[in-house]
């Protein structure tokens, strides 16, 4: 029975464990918090720091394979484990490249993957020297996650908001649509794509409002995305599941914003909407099984359940019963012991082939559900 | 967060835990074997005997709800727990009735649920006194499971094979078809049905060959089944998921063979084939959520993975990769540490709306897969 380790014990780990229950595998999780979402559902839980070299090597040395649910892990340890014969999904070198926003941008350039213009910065003076990139988005090279380590610089007067140390300054894109494309690559380099996902933002709150799959895209945009996705799959040259996040700008040009080297929030609907979910797919890849079908069984939308503002503490999920009264609504609670404003506490998937009705249900459910304390 | 306990840690418990990962619940398992299929996937595992009064009361006394994955549990303890305010799914009284084959038969008679003619027996003399029931099937009142405690008595010369002690002698039915009907009843008595399942037997091996859903039934047979299923749902008068196993005889008459007061092998395809699987449904019932949709998303077949004869020990699952190469084939391995001939080690679900192609895939997969050691 293969022994697979996951670095990180959040909701992605939890849902990966859920899928792993189908297979002849032994699952291990490394995470500092013994009350994390994944802790109760693996055969072996190890308390430890995924950013600490010794903890990661100690955790992984007797495993057959390791995967990640967050890219902020100790990649030196992953390199060491690869030398020791542990297979890392995706390759340690790819995680190293992607977790550093400077290296990730350079990877795009190297492989002629279209992305917004950028420079690397060390000090605010570097920003000041490139007014042509303003308004721009300043991103710390390392450690950013879920909006942290990212700062909009509107003009030269904003320069004081810039991060000191290694960072990227990107020219801001006039975003018409944000699209996610999940790809899966097996150990032989064979790859497959899930249908594209439209990430619909609430511009007033500056956060994701909902996701819908498939995305409604003009043919020429869809073609650009498909071409780039193939290029990305070939450039990555590593087995794994990846999410490519695209910007479609006001000229209908497609640019790659970021790649996540792992299962991703934009793929959670695949649990119900696909024959093989992103989690099932990653396990198939790790176990050397054939890739699953990425075909949509049905159209789907997804809403993140975010901790409501003003509430901190033991979560109370309001409205679940009401939401489940609507046909083919699926609830996924992540089992976090505390809610706080903006924290991802769960998600809701809705399946319905009628896009109009899907969007109406999204609206309805957003009014019903809240996470309080 | 509701605390739910499962008595028994086999594959049914394992798949229930898999479904529970979606919900805000804390799952507990009671089972003697710490290496059982469910042990690694619950937040709390208790080692103990599900047939022992003290063990069951101790396990359940601080829980909100208890359910079972096998009916051979200590029902006196469940009665006690109900008195203490723990909600048992299904009711302790129903488990008591069903786990005793004499009481189960009497329940059918009491509620005018058609079943094969029978007598209760204590000694072989009781069999001898009823030659009109031969050929018959002799079943121990208590403790029978998966074929154990069941004996065919062809004629008076076979009487020596009969069981001493409380048992049932049923007249053997000329079986044309064996059909299973899953029903789900919520805490308010509202019920819903899954599509019927045809349990196709291999008469040469006298074991289940495969299951297919929906069953292909003439209208007048389907109508009898539906009528009986409604009657059963009302007679049970308890929340829970139940499997009603029917015989269709050579006269197209429908008789109830047995009721299982729990999730059941004949419902495993619902994980992929239904919007709400039997496991998801049981959790919805326990949590007081609305019943899920029982509609088939697709037709489906199911093959049990049975330990091959001649092999005992650590299981080796042969042919999984090959099977997964066939479109929309899903593997469920139960994680048992040892295989032995005839032991249920896992199952395979195939989804395909074309019944002919479904049956061809069943045949193909049965040739590919085996569980050895």
C-alpha cells in the first residue's frame, strides 16, 4: 500500500483525504495545528512545521510520495526527499519556481507564456523608476497568500505602500474576466483539461462572488486559453494538478496571472460536476493510474462560505437546511474550529444545466447562508 | 457540532465517514479491531465490542446520535441510550425487530407485507412437522450474516442440516429476480426512494455477480414493489436508510425477503450514480437536513471485489489500472488488512446510460480485476 504525505492540513488536504478513502493508500498529514481541517481524516497525523527543513524531511523520508496543499513549504527539504527517492507531486523544482513570484514571472517569460509586463523590485526606488508600470500591482516574491503580500500602487504618490525586499511590480490589467483552467498531468507527461471556470468578482467588495463552470467565453478567447494551457502543461514538465489563473483584458487578450501548483479553490465544483474530481485526479496521478474523465457531468456554480465580518470564534453555519432544500445543492464545511472575518470556512456547489437558473440559485443561496460565531 | 457515533467499523462505516467530511459533524466509531476499514477516517475511534452492553452505553452516552453499520449490535444498550436522550438511527426497537429473523418475519405478517410462507422452529422436529415448506430455507433467528446461519433444506432427508434453537423455516421461492429498493425516511416521517436495483446472481457460484440500476422490471412488478415499499416505509415508522430486498417469483409475484435497517451493499452505486448517495442521505437524516435527491444522474452497475479463493493475507488488488482505463469506472477499496476467500474487499462502480454497454463493461472488468495476496 503506497504511503502518501500531504504538506498542510487545510481544506484542500481534507478533500484530498476524502477522495483517498477510495484507494489502497495510507495517508499522512504534516501540519502544526492538530485541530486543522485534515487532522481527523488521515491514518497518520504528524505535528510539525511545513516550512521547517528537518520537520519536512523527517515526515517524508519513509513515504513513497509527497504532495502539497499550499506552496509555502520548505522546498529544500523536498529536493532532499527527491534525492532520497520520494516522489514529489509536483516536482520540488516547480514548487520552488511557482512559490516565488519573481521566478514564476521569469518562468512565464522563458516559456513565452503571455503575462502582464513587470519588473522585479528591491526598494521603492525601483518602483519610482518605472512609472510606465503604474497603476500597478506590487507583489512580495515570497509569502503572499490569499491577498496578503499584494498591494495596488495607483501612482507615484502611492509608492510608500510598496514592499521592501524582493518583489514584483506588474502593470495593472483592465480585467474583463478572470478565468481558471485546471490541468492534470500524469507521470508520463500525458495531460488533460477540465472545462474553464469563470471567477466572478464582486467589485464593490473586491472579492470572489461566485464561480461558474463552464465559463461563457467567445471562441477566440477560448482558443487563446487552450493554446496557452497546452504551452503551460508542456513547460511545467511535471506530474500534478495545476490551476492556471487567467486575466482576459478589455482587448480580449488573455494573460496568465498565476499558476497554482496544486488542487485549487476554482476546482472544488469538480467533486460533484465531474466524473473525476481534481482530488481524485491528483490521487490517480500519484498512484500511476490512468487520468480520469474531466468532462462536466453537469454545469455547476460554487460559492465560498466566508466568515462574516464581526464574528470571531466557534463557527455557526446559518441557513444550511434552507440551502439544502434547493435541488442539487451540496454543502462542504471545512471543520475549522474558529471563524474570523474573511476566512474560508466551507463552500457550496450547485449543479444545474440551466445557466440562468444556476445564477438565480447562487443569488438565493448567498442571501440564505452565513458563517457567524 | 453534532457528535455522531457509528457502531461497527467496516466498509459501510468507512463510506459514511467519507460522506460526513462534508458536514459540520464530529464522527466517532466503536469497533474491536483498531485496523478496521473505518478506523483511520473518524475523529474519534473507540476500541470496544458493539455486542457488549457496557461498551455501547459507554461509547454512546455523550453523543448526540448513534447509527449502525451492522444490525448485530447490543440493542439493550441502544434502548438505554434512547432513554438517556441519544437519538438512534434507526430506532432501537426497529433494529431489535430486524436483527431477529423470527421477529422480522412476524413484522411482515403484522403489517401485511407479502413474504414467503414460514414457521418458527426450535428443533429439527419442527421442520419434520412441516414438509409442505420443503424445499425450504432455514435461517437462524440471530447472528446470521452474509450467508452464515442460512441452510437450504431440500427434503426431509436433509433435516439433519437444520439449526437447533430459535430459527425460521421459509418455503423456498422460485426466484426470477432479486431486487433491492433503498428507502430513506427523515425525522418527520417524510420518505423517498432510490431507483430499484437488480441483483444479478451467478447461479453456478451461488453468489452475487453484479448489480445494475435501474432494474429492468415489467410495469406490474414495479407497481407491486412501489406499493410494498410505501407500506414498509410507513410500517417502520423510524428515520433512517433501509434496503428492502425483494424476490420476484416465477409468477411475477413480489415478496419481501429481508429488510436491512441501514445503508447497504445494494446502494453503493449511489455514490456516483445519485445526487445524494445513501451515505449522504443518512447524514442528512441524522442532522435534520432536508432529504437529498434520489434521482439517478446516470445508469450504473456495481461489482463487488471479493477475495479470490486460495489467497489469504495482505491483499494485492490486480487490474485496478486496467479497469480505470475504461471510461467512468470508479474503484472503492475498503482498506482491509487481510483478504480471504469470499471476503468483500472493495467494489467497482461503472456509470453508463447505455445498459448494453454497461453489461459489457461489467463482463470485461470481472475478467480484469482480482484480489489476491
